[in-house]
C-alpha cells in the first residue's frame, strides 16, 4: 500500500511542478484545506466538525 501511495504522491508532485494550471489548482486546494482546518480547530466538538467536513468533501466529489 505504501508503494502505491508513494508512486501516486510522486506523480502528483511532478504534475503540479510541471503544469502551471495544476499548480494553481493545488495552491487553491491547499488554501481550502487550511481554511477548513481553522474552522475545525475553532469548534467545541472537533471530531463532529471534522466528520462534517469529510462529508462535504465526499458529496462534492460525488456531484462532479
């Protein structure tokens, strides 16, 4: 499993490094992750907030 993850990580890293469009998308995604992490950190029940964030992400992926 770690080999597959390593290869996937390498592919994504190379793609982001070589393609300006992919780089912009990766930067935007990273900003969204940071905003979501800040939102989760402010909540009283962090586990519940993290679960809601994961559910929103999964729903977003399924609707595309």
